[in-house]
């Protein structure tokens, strides 16, 4: 089960770390995603990137960026299933793990195997990149 999602989740960690580095170097306040777009927010403006442009600024492949969006979408929608419906403060990637901060100052760490189980569990949601593109197009009609 892990092998099926290993490359996607590895790409997710890789791109997340590139985004973190880019944010720090460019004084970006925060970033957010919407389906297949990533937006960087600065003090007075924002910039939106699609897969091709995000791959270009991060010096990554388009496939890695697509995998990032798929895994990020799954985590965004089903994180509660991973952490057991616990209340959390924030979640972020640090190197090769997903870290979830809880209000009691505890932090849970989740690795490829943990996220693979979540991806498998939510497979019926069709978290594929083409499905995200279709959702994006439907949303913006």
C-alpha cells in the first residue's frame, strides 16, 4: 500500500520544503492553495501560480508540483482522519514528515506510511490531478 503513494508523498515533501525556502527568501507572509493553484501573499499584494509557473520558480518538475497538489488536497480535506478528529492549531512539512501542532503544545509527526494510509482510505474521492483540474474548471465557470 505504501509503495503506491510513496513517490507522490515524497514529491509533496520535496515541493513543500522548496515552498518553505522560497517563502523565507522572498519575505512572503503566507501561502495557500486552491485546487491547482498556489498563491503567495505579501504585505500589499499576492501572486498566483499554476503548475507550470510554480515548477519554474521552484526549479522542480511539473509532475512533482502536480503530486504536491494531489497530496495537499487530500491532507486539506482529510487531515482529521489522520489525526483522529483532534483539534489542531496548524500543520506543516518539516523535511520528510508532516507535523501537526495541537493546542496542548504537543506536535504529532506523520511520515510517508501514515499519509499513504490516508491516501488509500480516501482513494474513492478521486484525488488525481486531472480530477483537480476538472474541479477547478467547474468552480470557475
